[in-house]
């Protein structure tokens, strides 16, 4: 059975790239797609209640809805500490670390636009952890 991944992203241009990268690593992966952090938290809770967990969460910082990807990460990390998360954004990496806080252990970060090799390498590492 393939890995279970949830992507939280409202930019559909990223969908093709992420789906291809994930499928190249695991052709049988289940990929759920949500456009807001609120929808994703609902999906995570529903899956957890059903005894299913995701193997990876990929979340953009800027999303539809009221909650950012960073706010999602802050609330999610206590509720689902075993599930790795990858944060994506068009923010420069230094602004990402400013937003997270320099004293905080930050999740892995993938800058947009994606470089396919880098994207594949990071996702592969998180899925094998």
C-alpha cells in the first residue's frame, strides 16, 4: 500500500509538479488536496478518528481561509507530532525564518518556484524518515 500525503495548497499550478514528484517516488501514494488550513485540520481529524494517519503533510504558507500554513503548523505539531511536515512558500528563506522565529526548530522549507530535484529529494527524505 502506498504512502498517504495531504497537500495544503491553493495554487493549482503547484499541483501538477507535486503530484508528479510524489508519484515518481510512490506510484501508489494517496494524495489528498485541501486549499485551506481549516479544511486540512478537519481532514486530519477525520482520518485520525478513523484510525488512519498521513505519512506527510505539505503546506504552503499563504492559503485560502483565515489560517496561514505557519499557524497550521503551530497547531498541528502538538496534535500530530509523528507526521512530518514540509512548508512551501515563495517567501525568501530568511523571511521564512523571521516568521518562524530564529530560536524555533523550524520544519523543512521548500522555496517556490520548485526545483524538481530539490523537491523530490526533500519529499523522499521525509517519506523515508
